[in-house]
C-alpha cells in the first residue's frame, strides 16, 4: 500500500467524521486505519503492528499539516456559506491533542483562540511588510552613498 492510498483513507475518515459533526482526533484515525487492515499474522505480528501504527501516525500528521495549510486558502469548498474566509472546520488543539473540528462544534473559547491566532498572523505579516520596506530604503540609501562616494 502506498502513502497516497493511506492518506486517501485518512481523508475519507476525516470527511466522514466532519459530516457526522464529530472531531477527527489523530489517535482515533490511526486506530481506525489499523483496524481496517487486520491481516498481520505470524511470529513478528507485534513488530509489524508497531511499525504500522508509527507509519500511519506519520501519515495522519502529514494530512493534518496539509489541513492546517488549507486554512490559509479561500477555496469555496473549505468555506462556510455566507462567509468569505470562515472555514467549515479548523485544526485546533483540544485536550493537548491536535485535531480537526467542525466549526459548529468548537467552543467559544476555541473560536476566540482561532481568531487571536489570525490576528497574530496578521500583525506578523504587517511587521514583515514594514521590514521589507525598511530594507529597501536602507539598500537604496547605501546605493546612493556608494554612487556619491565613487564620484
């Protein structure tokens, strides 16, 4: 089985849980994937199950990373109807574990935390933009200085 097939299975589980209004916890997803593939037999069964759990967990983390990256996109498939940027679901940390949660099942505190995260990102982007402009000004000032000293 290829990683892309595992990731497709993970995405299907996430979509099913979202459609049911349920969070998608990585540990649950890993367990569900492993239970769908029970045909590990022989003396090394424990070893291969351990390896399978580890690899599937890595695939789940990759899918969650992509999900978090999708939050920056304004693709209509991700958006809540009636909003330009509000997503149907978000990747959040709940109980110390990162998971994907449908927006309607996020607590007010979780929604406030998500808003604060976006405000912080915006502030960081504004600061980054100001630093780029400051760099341009210093570089242009240095070029002017070099030209006048060379004359």
